[in-house]
């Protein structure tokens, strides 16, 4: 059984209802037109594209939140929308703009709750928690209510919370949004380290070239719900010598908008 | 660690209860509000009893009436903002984060609500008891009444949760669920017997109120605490079971339809 992420001809249409007086107009909007992709276990992939390209819709289908209109998806051998609760034990997710920590309680309390939610054996939980506290330097604020933490501290705790049940696939949606340069750098390093040491498959969406550069080895660019580029970051650098990754991405987006494909 | 699903939800309830106690100032202000409300009601009912020249109204002495209000106010003021939370989950896309867990969304919300509500109810009851002990003195509830009250109160909280949960799910279709929430809460207050026991209602209104689930959430438990009564217990239990089926059925139907409508909120 394939243990990574496999997507075949994924498609998602939304029905948009508009009322014009008493008349109801229903139109179909295609969020994801046709995506096929294979990510092997342990690989870190940046899944990027302009706003409205279909990134979040794809992530929501991969995590079982949305049912696709058509296509086949396998995440760790599970069909996400059918086996959502079983799959949840094997995946983690961090949404930069949404918190999973209890705001009025210290991160340590959320960790205790997650241990119960994911049925983690006590000894395993204590071992993982200690490893995360050490690597993410959570010790000084583990017992401080989340509302009193800086955004950088909170995001470190957020990522640690999502790794507590040792997921095999981690979905990161804009994980460094709003962080200062130092906090961003620290967080990327921690994700990269965990990816390498634990063989974690990372699926990253971000508009920040620094995130992509530090965390991912492969980049997939989508636009209008279709893949327009799928390549290794090292290969992109060879193709655009002398350009920073941000410049490369900007060129790809521009050519995609102008010609409907990368130059 | 225990794989029993009950452990998960119990722990969620426990965490919600702890989170609710995090702000000591809010807990104190809640208790102070309860004390003020009770003082006002006590003055009002003292005037009503004096004007009527009666020692009992609807079978209640003034002491029993004030203690009844302690219970109904404690129940009503302990109600968390369930429908607004769900409304927010839907509108902000926070629902997506909840669905990533190996948990049932409805049971998670139920556990959180019960955890919060038990803390709030305990604080309100403590404050109310302190005030009325000073103002009107103690009453002697019967042991059987207390047992029946303890049995029915959690069920009342569950029925009320289902009502608010159903309203929250309407956020999938409506611009705002605030209107529905206000109508529901006013029905619970008025038809539920928050301001006065159903025995004091005009006969026709009393008969209607007794046939609605709202009375089983407020009047029933409070009446059992103050004066006991197996008839009230039976009637309350029947209405609670009816409420569980009615609101539970609505929730199941709405949730099924709503989760099909989950849309991507972008970002």
C-alpha cells in the first residue's frame, strides 16, 4: 500500500447561489479543476499558487473536510472523506491563522487534552512531549496561559501540539504568517529538523518564499485549480540562475497569468 | 492511555471547565450579577405577596419562591453561548480545525458546553445561596427532591444544548442566527418558568407551558429542588425525553445537511 499522498484527477466544484429579487441563480464555480500528484513518504512539498488558485480547497479534500466532485485521493492509504476520523490519527495540521490551543490555558494543558483525544499511550506521550519541549524550547512558557504568549511562542507551541501524536503527514497552511524574521527562521528550522529526523511528510502552503526555501525540497505551483509546475527546488535554481526563489516564483506566477503556463 | 471515547469527551469537558475558571474577575462579576438579580426579585415578590395578602402563591411560600428563583436564575445564567460559537465556527472556517480531530463535532461541543455550564451553574448557585440565606433564610428541601433534581438537571442541560446547537447549525443557511437564538432563549425564560413557577401561570398558559420542552429545562429541576414531587418528576422526565428526541432529531437532520454544504472560506 502506498503510504504517502496520491492524488488522481481531483476536481471540486462549488455551487454558487445568488438571489436576484425572487429569482434564484445557481452557477457552478470550479475551485479545483484537475490535479494529479504523488508525494512519497518523508518528502516535503510546497504547494503554492496565487490567491484563489485552489490550495486550501485541495488541503481540505486531502484532510477529509471536503468531498471532491470527482477524482481519487489516498493519504497514508486512507480515502480522506470516507475515513476522516481514522486518518486524523495519522495526520497533523497547522493553520497559521487558526489556533488549536486553548486560549486561557497553558500549552501544557492542551497537550494533556490532545493525549486523550489521540489515545496516546502515557509513556509515548511523555517521551514525545519531552522531545518537543526540548527541540521547540517550550520549557519556559509551557505553563503560561496562551493569551500571554508572543505570536512566535504560540506558533512554536501550535506546531508542537500538531506533532504530539507523531503524525506521518503534516499539513502546514501559512505557518509563519505574522511572525517576525527571527521567529520565522526558528520555526522553519524546527519543521525542517523534524521532517528529516522523523521522516515526516510535509505538505506546505505559503506565500512566503523563505518558508518554501527552508522547508520544502519540491515545489508544486497551481493556478485555476490545475498544476502548472511541479519540480525540485534545486532544479528551479538551475533553470533560473542568479535569481532568488522569490524572484523565480514571481516569474512563474507572471508567466502563468500571461500565457497560462510557466516559461 | 485509555482508548475509551468517554475519556476523550470527559477530558474536553474538564478542560472547558478549567478554561472557564481562568478569569477570576469574570467569575466574581457573574456571582455579583446573580446577587443583584436575586435582590431585585426578592423585593418584587415581597411586594406581590404583601399585596395579595397571601402566605402562599401557587403553593409556594415566599421563601420557596425566592429559592425557586435561585435555581431558575442559576440555570438560565449558566447557559453558554453555544449557538454563537457554532455560528462563528461556520463563518470563520474554524470548523475545519475541529474536523481534523478524531472526534465528533457535536459531542465535542456537548462536552465543552457541559464543562462550562457546570462551573457557571455552581458559581451562580453558590452566590445565590449566600444571598438568599441572608435575606430569607434556609428552606428544607426533601432528600427525594434533591435526588430527582440531581438526576434531571444534567438531562435539562443536554436538551438545552441540543436546542442551541440546532440554532447554531442554521448558520449554514442564514446570514445571522442571533434572531433565532433570542427567540429560543426568550421561550426558555418565559415558557420555561424562569420568572415564576408554572403553578402561578393562568390555567390555559400553564397547560401549554407544561407541554413544551422548555419547562423541563428550567421549571422542572427548580421545582423539584424546592418542593420535590413525583408527579413533577414524571412530567419533567417525559418532556425531557420528548425534547431529546425532538431537538436531537432536528440536530441530526440539520448536521447531515449542513456538513454537505461545507464550503471553502479561502485563505
